[in-house]
C-alpha cells in the first residue's frame, strides 16, 4: 500500500490567535508561557502549549504538555487526538494507537483521527485493521482523498 501522510498538525483550542505564539530566537514564549503560569490546571492551555512546542521543534515537551492536558481532563478528545497524531510522527505507533482510540471514543466523527489511526495500525503491520480505519475516515468525511489513497 502506498501511504499519504495524515495531517500532522496539532489543533489548538478555540482561543484568540495571540494565546500561543513562537519566537524564532527564543522558542516558546509570550502568552503561552504566561498562560501556563496563570492557569496550570487548564487542559486547553496545555493543548495550546503543545502546539507552540511542536512549532518550535520541541516534540517531547509537546508530548508532555498533551499528557498533562489529558491527565487534567480525560474527556478532552482533541488533546487525545493531538497526542496520538504527535506520537505517530515520533514513530511510536502503539502509543499513538492508544491515544487515538481514546480520542475517537470521545469524538467518533473525526475523519482525520480515523485516518491517522489507520496509519498507526499500518505502521504495526496490521493492514486489515488499517483498511477498516480508512473506511471509517471516509464514512466520517467522504471528501478526504488521503483516506482513499491509503486504501490503495
């Protein structure tokens, strides 16, 4: 099977654009750091921080921020899905699978997450299961060309 990459982005919660930003010279800075200091128990703050850390190339720190978000709010689907997506990019498919399944249990209509789960399963040579996840991605959003390509 040829594989088109799943979306490798971390989605931020709905916050003003100024909530998280990255400075090229100093890495993660500004309001994201202040937000964590002000609201250390806010799952969206940790989810947003993970996005900034990813943009700065600090992937393991982003994993830690997402793990904190889901520890604070186990029902936070977007953070689980973001964690699963990030773990797949770090070539940790079993961890990715677990996080994605937890996110999808909470948000079963997320086509991108189904596709990423399929890729994580494929990374583990579980091709029949992967194809089923691509089918679920297509069912959730028939306009996703990568899910069709991944089934080829």
